C-alpha cells in the first residue's frame, strides 16, 4: 500500500505510513483495538508523530508528573508539643509549710527527667511539622509516662520520710501542662494516623 503523502510503500493492513506517519486509507480513522490513529511505529529516520499534541487529558508518565505531598502539617501535635515543652520550666509542685512556700520545676530539680520530656516534645514537634503522625504519638506517651513517674517520685520521697506531707504539697501548672500537652500530642498523632490511612 503506497502512501498518498510521500509515496512510500507500506505493508498491507498498516494504518499509518512508516515514512511520514500520514493515515493510510479510510480504515485508519480508528478501528477499535487496532491502535491510535496517526501514531506509527518508528521507521528509519521517521520519528513518531503525535496528532494530538495539545490534548488536555493526555497521559503523563509518573516520572514526569509534578510531585504531590500527602503529608500535612499536624497542628494538634504541634500545639501539644509546645505545651509539653513549656511545662518543663513551670512549677511542677509547690510545698507550703508554716507560711513558707517553695516551688520546684522539672528544670530546677535537675536530673534526666527534664531532658527526656524536652526531647520527647521536640521530636513530637519536628515530626508534626513534617506530617509524621508517629512522632507526636510516641512523644505524647513519653510525656504522660514521665508525668506519672514524677508524681510517683513525690509519693516515694514522702514514704522515705515516713510522714504524709500531701496536705502541704500541691501540684503546679507544670504538672498539669505536662499531662495536657502529652495527651494532646497523642490525640494529634492518632488523628494523623487515621487521616493518613483514608
């Protein structure tokens, strides 16, 4: 079958010319299952021609597609992490006896507890910013556990003294904020996990 455009001889049954890519005959208009009209196999020195260069719904290979990010900023986790971090510097407990009051924060008490809480809060904060829900979940759990350990240590110290001083000791803002921040971080992490799987 000779091409009407360039005169090249093509195999019988071809839909497009292997020389110039022009449609061959009336059947080349698009018989079902027989290929795309206007597209040809590459011949010697003949590039593939696309008859629809401006098609709005044309297929774009994944390698060239614009990258999309499924990770979203976890605002809940960020808020919880900030609250937990601030709790380190606020009074955790206050002892009042005979008109004398003394407050102690995790920061002023020293020890590794403050660093653990601060590290957990910072990890939760950073991973919440990049949209990773595991960070605030684990960080929140650590903060809540540290809160229970701190409260338990106060009770343990009273037991060592053999006196019940609970009426003279009150929990401060640092204690409550540590628990609140920890639970908010956990809620943010769980929310992130649930929405990520949808």
